[in-house]
């Protein structure tokens, strides 16, 4: 385009007319092929009905991408959905980037329960690609042991005992509702811990999220993996009270069960977390929060754990053994 031939003193109408003429000249020099009409009698299809011009450049290669291992695992567990598969559709096989946002405690617990129920012939848990998460989380949680928090034997079940056998003293039960339920323990811990953290800080938010997630785990896991067989009859009786419309007090495990069963959850937590999609950074943060909570709980165990267990009657014992 040539240099303009008008200046600041040129009338507006004259300048506009010149620019329009210049634009039309430029269009003639640079034709738009999209607006060109085809030659006369041009045919788009031939006698067979096929296109009369080459369309190969418009075709795309129909290549099939490899399925991400996460999707394969989800399909094996029959928990895959379209949104999950779409998220991992174009992700390289060696990349494992969890879905954004806070991990769902409910989904994580469901996946963990399914994985824990998968046993090989020797009775051991089948190995998974997330065993590294368990290794990361296990060391600090090893502090939660009868050597640090000294409890009577019914309150520290081993993995085998949790899976159906009776505790060492089967005729004893933790009294329910607990005098210091889970919600009270967590509330008093947060009342003690929050003043030690800056206001409106990420550390404070992380504490609140961790305790909220722990509560969700506790409510979901208690009736599934945290009870002895002998305690299940007690659980069934107390859960019927939760559903009663006349009950205005205790409504869930978190406001009924206390530190003894909370301790069982903390012992099981490494194995539960190993079945989730948490990355190493999230596992490390969770490990730090659980370690602080465990240390505080160990210093206050005389307050939050009952000193005596109740002895149920013969009817209860018979019902539990026949269940």
C-alpha cells in the first residue's frame, strides 16, 4: 500500500474518500479466493456420485490412543464414567495428575474399601501402584500404638481381628454414647491448635479440611472396617436410634463413638490413603496434620478414652455370637 497523501489539514470527507479508494485498490491486488465463483458448468460430483476434487487433505488419521492405566484400573473396578475417561483420554501413560480440587473423601473411602476387600490366596492385600503412598504415610502414624497411647486390648484391633474374629476380651464393650465422642475430640483439638496458626492462612484452611475429611472417613468407615464382630450388634442397635424420628441427640458415628474407634481409623489410615489418587505433596501434608493430631491425642488420652468397659448381658452375647 502506498504512502498516504493527506495530512492533518485535509478535510475529513476528502481523507475518507481517499482511504476507501486505496482499500478497493488493495482488494483488487489481493483477491479473496473464498468469494470466487467456480467456472461455468463446473461439476462438484462426477457421474458415480463421488466428489470431483481431491479431499485427501481434509481427512484425518484415525489413530487409537493407548488407554491410561488409571482408566484401566477404574474399568476393572467398574467405577469408570465418561467424565473420568475424558479427563485421562489424552494424558500420557506415565503421567498421573489427579483431578483438580479437594479429593472427595466419600469416593476415596469407597475405593479404599473395595481395594481392601480384594485379597489374594495367601490372605495378603494385593499390591497396587499406590503402595508408595502408604509407605509415605506409615512412618508418622506408627507413633499411634499401644506403646504411646496405652489402651486396654479391645481398643486396638489388628487387621485380622477387624475382619471378623472376636477381641481378646469379647464380653466387654465401649459404653455408648461415648462421654467424649469424635466430634468433641476434634473440636477441642481445633480450639487448641487454631490459635497456633496465622489467621486466614493456608495452614489454618488445611487443618479444617483435614479434620472435615477425617470426620467423613470416620462416619463412613466405622460400620465397615472399624468394628469387631462382637461390636456389630451394638452398632446395629445404636444405628436404629439414629434413624428414629424421636431421637433429637445422637445421629451419626461421629457424635456417638469416641477415641477408641478414632484410634482404629488412624491405624487404618495409611492403607486407606494408599488406595486413593492423592499425590505425594497431598500425602505429605496429610501426614503432618495427622502427626500433630496424634501427638496431641497421646498427651490427652486419659481424658478422651474410657477407663472401664461395660459388660453386656447374656442375651447380647448370644445374639452377637449367632450373628
